[in-house]
């Protein structure tokens, strides 16, 4: 099979450039989600006029830039609320809301439940009809957010996971990437990997590269159509590739080895976040989890490490 992309036409080149520049805005938003952000600032990051940016962002992302910023702030807040026991007051301050009431109203408007109700989701019927459900048809489900904890083996499983997690301080590094056009859909993911390996194989020894993925969104919180997945490579020193690049910030990472069928990966994510994170003394940072793929990974079965960026738990 020929893994090379088809020849580039002027129309396709223009579309690629638009997507590349909108991606710059998206990554700028992700890197600055913990401070006040304006749409004008995102437009500047994409090198688009603010008068055209809104329309172009909508065309590529299927939501307005303002809606995207709000959604990502609320999703990050939900992750910290569920997995790090962050207080509602802290989250309101960290994500730029003037009051706890304003944050709770925005949270309820999107998810269909108040922040204080989210952690009790497993005990009740589920969220009411917020924008997440009315717009995208997605309901918050306990099995997509939590590992069941009321089981006799829970303490033993926590200890086992804790013995496998390594906290490592990592210097910042750069990844080249291609984005899956179909998000987390398996066929799209593996097609993206074939294209990336085809590009890299022309300029570097594949075995000398380190292979990562960035899963930008929690599938329990984010509609499937908005989930974004990047296939990434860390190239050997001295090798350059004509591919978009993203920087991974330095800091502490919780590294957790996993393996199994692709469908089992979410459950192993949830074990790390539900069973290990709340008692670890750390909380998740505002950076998506990296998956480092190890040798012998193949379509259908993965050997990997989850790299979750963390920082010491703050007490207020």
C-alpha cells in the first residue's frame, strides 16, 4: 500500500494552510487555558484578521472560537473536579469566572448538572439536558468517567497501580505530528499513523524515533465529533521534517505503563485518574495526556505508557 498522501493541488494546499493556522489557534488556547483568553488573541495566534477568524474557525472546528474556549475551560475544570478534588472556588478563580455562582451557572448550562453533583454521578440517573446533550446528543455516564470503587479489591488495585506509576521530571521537547481527520475513530487513527510513518521513513530510521500520541479530549466529557487526536514523533537529533510541530512543556509527568486491546485503554486511563490521582499528592496539569507507544504495538493491541503532566497538589 502506498502510504504517501496524494499530490497537493492549490485548493488542497489552501485548505491545509487554513487548518494549520486554525490548529495554531487551538494550541495557543490549550497552552493558555488557565488564564483569561480573548478571541482576538486566538485570531492573532492564527495570523488571521479577527473579522475573518470567526467564520474560518467555525468552518474547521464546527463551533465558534468563543464556544470552544468556554467548552475547554469547563472540560478542564471537570477533570480537576473529578480526579483531583479541586474546590469549586479554586476552579472558578483558575478559569476566569468572577464568582462561584457564575462558574456554576456556566458548568450547569453545558453539562446539565452543577459541579457539586458531578462526582455523585455514579449514584444517580445522570445529567439533565444541558448543551452537551441537546447540541451533541451526549450524556454524562458514570462508566465513562469513573472506575467503580466500592469493590473489595479496590485498595489492592490502588496499591498495584501506585507501584507501577513513576514520577519523572522531563525537560521540554518537540514533536512533529499529523492530526487524525476522524478524531478517535480507529480507522482514521491508524491511517494517520501510516501517513506519519511514511513521511518520517523518508528521512530517518523509524526505530530511532520515539512515537507519541496526544489525545486532546476526555471521551467521557467531550462529544465524539470534537475529540482530537495527534499522531506524533520525536525525531533523532539533527533530523528535520516538513511537518507541523508542537512543544511539550517540561515538568513532572506521572508515567503509567499500559497494554491491551485499544478498547481497554479508556479503562486504564480511568484507573490512573480515579484510583491513583486523588491519593497521589499530585493533580493533573492543564495539558493533555501523552501516549508513548512502545515496540510491538499494532492495530488492535497496544503496548504504551501514559504520560500525565502533573504538579504537586495545592491546598487552599
